[in-house]
């Protein structure tokens, strides 16, 4: 990844960690992203056991026992994993004399504006990572911990059984209520694996404009191609009453492609016009080989909307939900 510029004065990335293999992938992704953008990183563990039992302390005579100790150990593991991922990312990052996407004005995924990066965050800055453990269910704990974040990163699933179900449902809850853009990690890249395409859905609304900007910047960070997708639901019907945008079909798509190219001229951008009435189905098909699918949240009634819900349930790639 090449380094973006921090936007809106937010200089921290938050990531949820529950000790599962999926959460490990989320922490690695978040650490690499934070390294690229010179962000602080906050590893967050939602401690659910106080909701189910009051017996949280150690067992008498058994050193290191107890649910509180186990939760603290999970959090410490997440923080150490983040530091290790940061070191690996720094080792693989371009040197001071090599090109950097930040010089071209790219900003972090989810940001719609750009300001200077974190104060004092230079190439030799010490990686700032903190661990936070709060009692409660994952969604409200992560929502609170990400109140000042530029990005919240979570895994698509957690541990098995009841806790795995709770972690999975947290993704849907956060998709409609996260205070910042939400990155859901379905498939972390392996060591040395290059980034696949970034795919973004556009429909001419303000939320899709934010998604397009975020996707373009993310593609610039990854050094990946960008595919802009528009699902034309009006093909064969009159446009009267469509009302979402002055442009339709191919014209809308061409406009979005031109906008992306203007935002990041160095990014290869292509457009894909698809027909269908199920936006989620068409977006998932377009993103079959993608690294990240970027979509805008509806948030009409506080929920993520049908398209976002369907995408999160069926996606095989990582999903960035912008606001």
C-alpha cells in the first residue's frame, strides 16, 4: 500500500478483535492500512462474559485463570499481532525516495475530503497502537470505540457457536450505525499476494459519489485497478419519474468513470454497465474476482438497507461501506 493523506482531522483506525482466525486477518489488514496512512491504531475487544455471568475472577489457586484474565490475554494478543503486522508492512513499504500516492493527494478510504496527515507522523514515527477492552456486545462496544475513527475494520465472522453468531450479527448492526466508514474483511490477502481490483457500485446519488471517491482512493493505495459498476434498472422503460440523477445508463457510468480518473489519474479505471433489478446480485457478480467491493449505505431508517445486507451476507471479497 502507498500512504494516503488523513482527512477530516481523524488520525485513528479502529479494529475489532476476538481472538478468532478471521479477526486476526482483520487486525493485519487494519495494521497495514494504519501503517500506510500513518494512523494510530486502536485494537478493541468486546468482553461479552459480564453479560452472562458474575464469576469473572480467577479460580483460587490457579494462576492466570478467570474470564477477565482470558479477555485481557486476547486483547494483548491482538495488540502484539498489530505490531507484528506493522513491522512487516514497514519492511515492504517503499523507501523515502520512492513514489508515494500521498504526493498526488489521495486520501484514506471513506474520506470525502483531505487535510494534512497526523501531526508528527513521518517515515520514522513510532507506530502508535493501543488496546481497549469494554464490557458489552460487539456492535455497541465497537461503535463507541470508533467514534473518533477514520475507519472501523471488522471481520465478517468470529469464533464458532454463540459468540460467532454474535460477532457475525455485529457486522450487520454496524453497517447501518457505524460512526465512520466500515471495512468488513471476508478474505485477507496472504503474504506477498498482490491486491485484486477494487469494484464500486454507482447510481448517481450522493451516497454513491462518496463510495466512488473512497474506492478511487483505495485503488490508489493498493496500486490496484478500479472497476466502476452501474446497474441499469430502467433499460426498456421510460426514464420519467426516475428522479435520482440527471444522467442514466451509459451516460451516468461514463460520468462516474471520468470523475474517478480525475480524482486519481494514475489508477486504471474501467466501467461496466449491467442490467438487472437485484443490485446486490449484479454487484457481487461484478466483484467475483475483486479484492474490495465498495458500496454506500442507505441509512434511511437507521438500517443498512437491503442491498448492503445482501452483499454482506454473500460477499466473498472484502466490503467497504461508506457514508
